């Protein structure tokens, strides 16, 4: 664990080679596809030292900003669609490094009722906790699920929590940029030349806005809006005074020239990456000529309008799922809720956005549900009514893939595995029946053979009229009268 001291700040540790190399190893182990820049794990690995050194310089000189997120649409089995987001490889590395640095700070503050996305705490530990609380006489439960949790997280409120608990302005600025990242939809498989140009211009336009976001987030103009979130629910260890926030605001570091230089570099990178992914409808030489012209044409008229719009519009809602930092941000966002339920004396087991409230009676369970709804509303969240129920353990509750009922706690057999077992059983019974049938036929045939042999021997004995015929048969010799 790295030390968190004034002389060894997190911002300083972030761009150290050992920090970025450790983050890279974790990102590589998780695999994953390329982001909007088209860089794969294999390509990054080929020049790992060079790329990490460049990334370290960008962070230390405060020239780093994230690229737009690559978004894909996936169809579910029920016919609906789900949107997946993939960060650029360099952004995954920096996010992983930031997460590793700040996790110990928040792990020391999180409560015992939280089990999701935490080191050395998982589903088995949550299930064991439910079993232990149930043994104390808590037979009634509220099983609930927070509706569209990641998509409804208020990033303005989340940033307030972070600024209150993390005195590292450079880290705060990085997280703010990640929360404000735009996205690029997956291009069509067979685009025309015009659609490719339109898509590419949109990509570079997104890059312009990311730079403007970084530019704007170095000014303290956003901090004055936090007063609207003041309430009794926020008065916990995440709370902080406004003068303290303003004192940590960093001065503006970038000039317009540096901003446009970075934009041109990454804009060209996006152009080249998209051309490669779209079967290169434009030649590389053409891109090298067109890219700077496109960047200049977009930047000049767009900067002013984006600045004006970005100054007036509110922050977007939602956090990207699947990024290295999003699980930790989720627990930070729900930590005030955990504390509020703990102060109310409600026994709770929470795994991310799935939770159980354990009570001694049905009436207390209803009261606990109302209290949870009230506290979540303060975080601009609500429970999914279709997935919220109050029940007795004896009637059966399913939580984290386990069944709690009158027989105890056990894992149900998945439907796919049940079908496999049924098929295996049918095959076994069929094979067994065939074997029994064959064995019966064999025994019957042997019995027929034995009966035939005995019949023939008895016939021979019946016709024997001399002693010589009876010798060796086992029958006594007859005396002649």
C-alpha cells in the first residue's frame, strides 16, 4: 500500500512508473477490446515502456485528458438492447491507477453492511452475514433493487462527496473529466464515404468538447452550485465547507495553443483509428492532409459555442459501467445511504445496488422500506417497484443467487444445468432399460437352452430299458422279475 502523506501525495504517486506499470498489468489481465482510438492490448504491449513513459509525462505536466468512450449496442435474449461502453486503453490504465491509490482511503470509511466491489468481500461473505443476522431472530426482510443505479447517479452530488473526502485537486480533476466523457456509437459495417466523414467529424467534435471540459474544470465556477444540495442527509463525513473547497481550486494551466495542439494530435488519432476500423475508406495520405484542416475548421467556430453551452448546462447524469473506477464511485455514492440506515438501527446487507433490510416483524420491515426510500430520494435514486418485496424468510427469498427459506440457505440449480441433468438422466435410464432388456433376453435364452437340454436328457432316461443305459445316469438299476 502506498503512503498517503503530504510529501508523497496521490497526484505524485499517480505518474510514478511503478504505479502505471502495476495498473497496466491489471488492465492487461482483464483483457478487453480497443476503445475509440483503436489501440489494442497487443499494440500497447509492443511499445509498453514508451507508451507508459508518455502517459506519465502527460499526467505530471497536466496534459492528460480522456478520449471519448466507444459505445456498442448489444441485443439481449428478450429482444431488448443494452449499451456497452469501452474506454480507450490509456484511460483504463489511468483509471485503474487512480482506483488503486484512493481505494484504501475509502475502504477505511465504508461500513460492514457493504459487500459489493470491495477487496476480500464478496457474495459468500454477504450470504454468511444474512444467515448470521437471521439466526438472531430477524425473520422478516425487505428485498429491493435500486432502479437504473449507474444511469441515475448524480455526478454533481458525487463530485461533492469526492471533494469533501479527497484533498487531491489533480485527482479530483481527473475524475471530473471521466464523468463528463462523451461517447462514440459503433459505426455501421458498410458505410458510405459521406457517412464515414460525418461520423469522423462527430468523433473529432467530441474530442473538442473533452478538451473544453478539461479547460473549464480548472476554474472554480462550478463550486457555487453545491448549496442546492445542502440538507440534513448530507451532514456526515462527506460534508465540507465551501471555503475549503475554493481553497483547493487549482489555477488555470493550459493555454489555447496547447489545447489545440493536444486536440489536433488526438483528433488525427481518432481519424486514423476510425479509418482502419471502417476498412480504410479514406487513404492514409488523404487523412494526413485532411485531418489538420478538419481540426482547425471545427475548433475555430466551435470553441466559443461549446464554452458558452458548457458554462450554462448542468452536468450529465450517470456513470459509465464497466470502467475500472465506476465500482468504487458507486460505493462512495451510496456510503451516505449506508450510514443513514445504520443510524436508524436497520440491519442491512447491500451488494452494489441489490440490498436486504432485515427486521424482526412485518411492521418494522414496512417502516424500514419507507426510510430507505426517503434516504435514496435524497440521492436522487429510487427502488425498482417490480423488484421490491416484503416477505418472511420461511416463504422464501432469493438474494445473490441463493435461496433463503424454511430449509435454510442453498443455491438453486441453474435452469440450463437442470436441463442438462434431465437429459443425462433420460439417457441413463434409456441406456439402463436397453441393458436390462438385453440382460433379460440373454437370461431367457439361457433358460430356454437349459430347459431344452434337460428335456432331451429326460427323454433319453425314459427310454432307457437296460442297465447299460442307466449306467452313469445316477438312476438305480432295476431288478428283472
